[in-house]
C-alpha cells in the first residue's frame, strides 16, 4: 500500500456500504509467450535506407527469420533493383539522398510490376504528418526509428495473408467494377 493510499484511506468517510472486493487486474500477455507468425521462408525483402546501420539491423533481423534481403542506399538504386526482380516486401526510408521516399513510393505505385508490393515506410521524424502523407500516397504501414525487432515482425505479420505472403490490404479487398458498385435493386413480386 502506498503512502497516498494510506492518506486517502484515513481521510475517506465511511459510507456504510461494504467495499467491493478488489479484482486483480488481468496479467498482460507477455509477447514472448505468443508465437510470432513469419512470412514463408525465402520471402524477398528490399531495404531502401541511406543509413548503413539501419540496413544492417533490418538485414540481420530478417535473415535470422529466414527472409532473403536485398539492400539499396538510395531510391534510384532501389527502383533499379525492383525493376530487375520485384521483391515481396519493401522497407523504405523517407529521407534519402536524391529522390526522397515519398517520390520513390509514387514511382513504385505507378509501375504495374510493383504496385502490388506492400511498402513499410520508415522515418526518424517525430511528426505524424509524415505517416499520414505516406498512407495517402499508398504506404501499407509506417515504422518510426528507432524500432525494435518486435516491431519489425509485428508490422510484417499485419500484412500477411493466409499463405503467409505479404500482401497489400487493398489487394485483399475485392476490386470494384462499375457494375459491382451499383447495388442490386430487388424486383417486385
């Protein structure tokens, strides 16, 4: 019992009603007790970040879980790697030399070969405006630097489909056609 509880208890006036027994709070589920869900082994991840440290941290974490990684230190090199062989997931920094991450994301979303690839944007900026802007352009998730190993895999897990393949959430939704958008009107009997 803390000193404040003792003081509050001595000041409280009895109400005549019996106090309800204290219910112990539910113990939070320890994240280590829940089995992590990974993408299937060999999933290709492209890391585009100008910081060799961030690239090394992501590479080490992802490879330890069975992912294949490719790295680029700027957006232009990253776009060239995408054109060469499209990855299944992209980690993209916002602040890059030359083309920034927002412009790179726009380029990724314009290319038919890469518009289906989920992109997790990364930034060390504290402002939520970057996150909002990244989501409007077409980012699938946003991760703030510094990040933990747990956060890396939680972001990936949120993008996995039933076959443990990273998918864009918009890909999971049925595509709307002009006829599908209009509701069917019931016919009179």
